[in-house]
């Protein structure tokens, strides 16, 4: 197995020579950082990736999550990784310091995410979802919602998700049928089905908070009637305990390249006992959710580049160790294997150059 899954040299070349990232530290907002500190952050990200994520990527791919007695069981490393990433501030990289974040430039945070993804793409997805879901509450929710959910999501104790897609509504989100019925107590009763929800449930965390799109009863039709709710798997009872919030897992799916991360189907409010908490203003949900969708789009791009990078280094490693063929000047087949594929390649290149010079 290749020991190298990305190149820090290439990454730094892009960051500092192509994009002049260090110049961002001249802005007061990033004034706490300088080039040396940014390097230290990248170095720490590599160490975490190597210790926490890389050792498990094959096991996680070969043993995808299972739904056992209504509980989604994931690889034990997920719990450890979320805890350490949360405690180390890696789920709050771009969050302002006043909200206990690291206040790092987005490009450095994305580079760290890239490093995590090269080590283990599905292992890195859990914390990425917590980050995006927490930021929806930070930017659009009230203080009460923030206090109830965000610190636990940013510390990796609770999973965050984006819950948009339904069995009958994927691209066509205006057709969602999940409903939210207002109550006198301020919360809403949520009922519906969601499908393909990444990290939609698992035993690596105490709780899962779904940032969910639903339509308030009587809302305008189409996208203008969609609102955003925080819908926890377990809600906090009057006694301060975590109790079931009537969100059931009706199935899980496995996605190629992403098999370590459960993709869940949710049945919400089957017993008419699911409470959802409105985030921001009614009927503005899709607008808010675009923040997380756009971050997810960038995340998908980072993930694709990361997987291609890891695959490149695995191929390079294989080509370097696999011996086959003879030296180019060796015409005797009885001489057997003499060199690896990289040497062939280098020889071919030097032959080409020699021919060109001649
Ligand atoms: C890896 C992965 C993770 C995911 N994680 C989540 C998650 O965490 N939360 C969540 O809510 N969802 C998640 N999803 C679901 C995702 O949001 C949907 O797959 C996506 O919205 C597309 O919906 P669909 O799969 O139903 O495809 P469809 O909407 O049925 O589209 C099928 C095809 O038809 C095309 N098409 C659709 N509408 C039109 C049109 N009007 N005109 C022309 N062509 C059209 C599409 O481009 C596509 O090629 C995830 C999906 C993947 C693959």
C-alpha cells in the first residue's frame, strides 16, 4: 500500500506561488496568522490525516455501515476521528474567533479538508457535514438554536446533516412534501420522508441534527413555500435529557467511493411526535440551504481532486515496485525482469530527448 496520498510540496506550490495565499495574512481579519503558522496548520492536518483517517480507509470501504436493530453501525474510527477533529478545532476552521473558531482563510481550511479527503474520503465526510450544518444555524438561526445545537456539532459530539432530498423530489426541490405544522409552543410538528441523507444516522455520535427542508402548512406553492428546520434525532426534554424525536431510519444505501459514510432514508414523524425548530424566517429555507449546497458543491470538487490525487500516488507506488521487462538495450529474453515501470518511462523520455537532439 502506498505510504503517500498527496504531495505537500505541490499543495504549497499552489497555495503560495500560484495563489499568493500568504498575502491574506496582511488583512486584519487574518492578522493572527503568518506563513509559518499556516504551514504549521497544514502540517498538523497531514499528521491527523495520517494517524486518524488513512489507516482505516480500506477497512471502511470493505465493511460499509450496517443497519442493525434500528441503529446504523459505522466503523469505530468514525467516533474517534469526530472527537479529535472536534476537540482540535478542525470542525470550526473558518468560524470567527468570537464564536470559538480558528478564523482561518477559506483556502487553507479547504486545503486541510483536501488533505483529510486524500487520506480517507468517506471518513472525512462526517466532519464536513457537521461544519456546513452548524454554519446554517450560526448564520440564520437565533441564539437559542445556536446554544442548543452548534457547540455540540462543532465539537464532533453530534452529527449535522443536510436533509433536502425526498423519494419523489431530487433536483426538483419545489416538489418536496415534508410538512411542518405550527404548534402553540413555538416548535413545529414535522412529517415526511427524506432519502440519500449522508451521515443521516450513526452510532459514532450521541445525536444527529438534520437541517431539513419542509413546507409549513398553508405555505405558497413551489420554492417560495420552503422553510428550513433543525430536526434532531433526539430532542432535549424538559428535564434536560435526550429523548427520541420520532426520526426513524428506514434504510441505508452504499455509494461507490463513499462506502464508509452511511446514506440514510429517514421516516420523520410517523408517530406524530417529531419536533422541528424553525431556522430564520418562514419560506426562506431554500435560500438559506443554498449556503450549505454551495459549500457541498465545493466539497464535492475537493473530494474528486483528493480521490484522484490519492489514486495517482497509489498508481505511482505500484509502478515503482512492479518489476517487468528488460533493459531497453537487453535483447536476450532469458535475462528476465530488470527494472520497474518508472525506469522504463524515464528511459523512454531520455531516448526521446536523445532522438530530438540528434
Ligand atoms: C454522494 C451523494 C451524497 C448525497 N447526499 C445527500 C445529502 O446529504 N442530503 C440530501 O438531501 N441529498 C443528498 N444526495 C442526493 C442529491 O441531492 C440528489 O441525488 C440530487 O439532488 C439529484 O436528485 P436525484 O438523485 O433524485 O436525481 P433526479 O432529480 O431524478 O435527476 C436525474 C437526472 O435527470 C436530470 N434532470 C433532473 N431534472 C431535470 C430537468 N428539469 N431537465 C433536464 N434534466 C433534468 C438530472 O440532471 C439527472 O441527470 C446525495 C447524492 C449523492 C450522489
